[in-house]
């Protein structure tokens, strides 16, 4: 008995390969779908023929000699052996696997690269080294697109005003405290904290507690008139940080409400907070929802709460918005970093666990 494996895009195509190679009497052992739900999805069929190929060819030779020159033999190497495809063709077809492989690189998973097979009638996958090279090249090109930008003063005579925006649960309040601590303690700036988060129980108390510990002024704006008034009262500050309420990114009125509050205040720079734990589809919706506010830059939060960074990396690269700051953990102000390009490049290539260890050393 001769057993062979066949792969094709669809079941009818795979069955056609079986019939062509093994004939109508082929026995099907198994059938399954590989890489289901991906661009590389295909069908695998294991089939066999219950006679000896060499004996069949020997008995068929006299009959084959009587055939006319324009009729091919029923069985033989040319009919069973699928033509070899060039390496270039395989590279092009397997480009669709790059995002999945890239995700494994960023997630610090052990890569299970496909092994070559000796089963005739199937196409061997790309060599391990070549496939790895293609994935890393694609990853590096993606990471190169990520840019960095920090807080800039448009008018040195007026305070810089930044507003942390983003959906609920991304850590805006803690991030506001970390920003205040960084610029007050490390940069010597006079900082004022304002809160618009009147929806979440205890949110304003939390920000007031941080402000009291750092001996910084803090006010709560219940209405948009309160926000404009608070900004006017603190024109002597170097930096005003506004903590906004978080809502669902699928709420169509939330961003319009924020824009309405910011309108009377000149010079507000929104910074969009994105959590590294957010799913790819939701990240895309968040960025799309807050585009109307024209965010100045991104703040990546909760980097320590996941080991899967492919989604956040791809989203940041596609938004074309620079990254300003990074946060990890609950400690204020320790768990905070001003983003820089070399660190981001190394982080998205090695992951947070490796970078955290290097920082300790």
C-alpha cells in the first residue's frame, strides 16, 4: 500500500489531486482543514492505493507500447509526482503567515516552525531559516514606522494643557498622577491637576489624594463652564493636566461631549491612552472613535499586564500617531517612562519581561 498526503485550497481541488495521482480507487484515510480562518487556510487529505505501483507499471508497459504517441500513460512518475514549485512562489504564498509569526515573536512564544517532509505528492514548506528571516524583516519594517513625540510648548507664556482621553479602564487617572509627578519632581514644573471624571465613584478622590501627597493644586469640573474657569484660575502654572471620564469607544456621543467641553479652552492637547491588554479589534475602534479630537500623541498603559504585544504594536504603527509615554504598574511615579525610539524598538522585539530585566541590571 502506498500512502500520500495532498494539500489544496478546497476539498474538491484536493480530491482532484488524489484522483489524478492515485486513481478512482484511492482510499481516503483522513481529511482536515489546516490554518483555519487565516489567508493560508487549506485542506489536507491522506489517501492510499492498495496495489504496488512498480508492479502496476511493469504490467502496464506492454500495453503502453501499443498506445499512440499522443496518449499519456495511466500511471507513472509524471502523473503521480506534483511538479516542484520554485522557492519564490512559496515565499509569495506564505507571506500571509507573517502577522501570525510576528505575534509569536512579540509574545515570547517558542516558534514552532514547519518541518520539511519526505512524503511525495506534497509541497515542502519554506526552509526554517528563510521563513524566520521573512518574519523578522516584516516585523522590523513595522517597528521602524513607530515615532516618538513628547510634550511641546506652543507658547512659553501660557501653560501647556494636556487632556488624557480614552475608554474606561485604561488607567487615565493613575497616568495623570504619574505625569504630574514626573514633570513636577523631575522637571521642576508647576503642575495643576483637573478632573472631569464625575461618573466613576472615587475617581476625583483618588486624583485629589495624589495631588495632596505631591502638594499640587487640584480641582473638579462638573460642567464645561467649570473647566474653562479652572483653567483661567491657573494661568500661572507651567502644565495643566486634565483627567477625563472614560466611556465605551462604541458610544457615539462621548467624543462629541469631550469636544464640546474642550471648545472654550484654547490650546488643549489630547493624549490618547491605549492599554496593551486591549484586543486588536477594540484597539482599532478606539483609535477611530477618538480621531475627531486629533490626539497629539499616544500613551501606552499596562505594559506589565500582558505578554502579547503584536496587536498594540501593529495598531501604533498604523495610526501614524507618535508615542509620548509608557506606563506599567500602579506605583506613582516609579512605573512611568518617557518614550524614546531605541527603547520602543527593543521593547517590541524582545517584550516587556526582557526589557524589565535589562532595566534592573
